[in-house]
């Protein structure tokens, strides 16, 4: 199964990039994900379910430790082909 995750961390700071946003960027960029897009108000990534779920866990833990007060996320199944019997 393949998943797509979309997430944002808050609070926003328009003058400087907050530490929690830098941590979120680092997590998705070093994870074994593909189609990673990092933006000023949201991030998306796609990959195998295990990799996406591991990245989500790391994003939540590390961004909250880095000062995020809110993490909004959405996870969508984008492909289940070839997963019969699993």
C-alpha cells in the first residue's frame, strides 16, 4: 500500500523559519519517501505505508519536542495495487 501524507506545523512565523518547521523538513527529506514537497505552509510526501507511518511518527515526536504547538495532518491511501493477501 502507498500513502500520501500532508501536514503543517504551528505556530507560523513569517519572519523566521521556526525550529519545528526545520525539524519537519529534515524528517521528510531523510526518510525513504518519494514525491516530497516542502512548502512554507505545508508539506507532502508519498511512499510505502511503513515508511510514511514511520515518518509521521517522527514528525509528530520531533516537531512537538522542537516547539510545535499544533501539528495538522492528513493521510490518504493512494495505491493498493499488488498488496493482495497482505
